């Protein structure tokens, strides 16, 4: 029997945001801006296409899917979801 409570809806609406930066560091005095409006799957793919050294400047926002998906995904969380998506 499959435990459906831990499934992730990769077709859920999601948004990829980028933080303004200076010297490859987040500008905490500025708000992040949206660069992709699509699905969680699309946002993960776009995020993973970014250079590894700049990924800390991005985050994905989506509707929370407990316990695996919070409403704001950190770069580390996106990488783990990308691995899960590939596994599935």
C-alpha cells in the first residue's frame, strides 16, 4: 500500500524568485523579485539550470504541501526535491 500523505504535487502553482545581489551576496535591504510564474516542476528545473555558485540567490514559493514542501523553499530544499522528482 502506498502512503499518499508524502506525495508531492509537482504540477502545483509555484514562483521562482531572485534576490537582488551585490558581490554575489543577497541584498537583504531589497525584496526578491519573481522571474518565473509556473509549476513547481518548472521552477525546480529553472532553478537547477542556474549556476551552482549563484543558487543561494533564488527561492521558490508555492503552497505548502506538508511534510515535504514548505511555502518557501530554500536552495537546499529545492535540490532535495529535484532528487526526489528524478527518483519518481
